[in-house]
C-alpha cells in the first residue's frame, strides 16, 4: 500500500536515516569540528551561538519526527494487539479499542483485571494454578 502523504514518507525515511550509527558519528564529527575551531574564533559569542542555534533547530525538528514515529509505532502495535484479541477464542472483544476510552472507563477495566490478578495470586499461594480464563 503506497502512502501518498509526503510528510509520512519524509518522516519515515528521516527517522530511518537519523537512527543509523553513521549519522551519530557525523553529529560527533560536527561537534568535534566546532570544538577545534574554538581557538580560531577565540571562543567568541558567535562561535557559541552557531552550535547553540544548530542544536536547537535540530532538536526542535527531531521532536516532531520522533513523535510521528512513536504515534505510528503505537498505532501499529495497537492494531496487532487488537488482531490477537479478535483471533483468540474466549477473549473479550470489548477490549479491542481501549486506547479510545476516557480515563474513567479505563479505570473500570483496570480494576477488573487487578481483581483477577489478586485472585490468581491467591490461588498460587493456596497451591493452585494461575492459568486459564476467568470464565473457566
């Protein structure tokens, strides 16, 4: 499936590229060159401003790329988990889109699963098993 969104393509490719070791080495090299040129410029305010401005711009832009990558990865993981839930016999399909619920509704599900975990721990202490489903 070809993605027609230019930003998505750009963000994906940039994230792949910037995550490689040669890009890190390049960044270290840039800092090394900047440090070496310090005495040439008498460690002036302009010399410091160059690195500060450059790193600020790169950091600002990378935040958006990282967020885009994180959003895409999170959505893909959620879809994979949803498929596992959907395909597992006995699983609760109501859990498929929990990430879309409000915090109060999530707390209801969380309390139910915490109660199940407590019950499973109690069964282990009593010599039982903690496997199976609550319905079994």
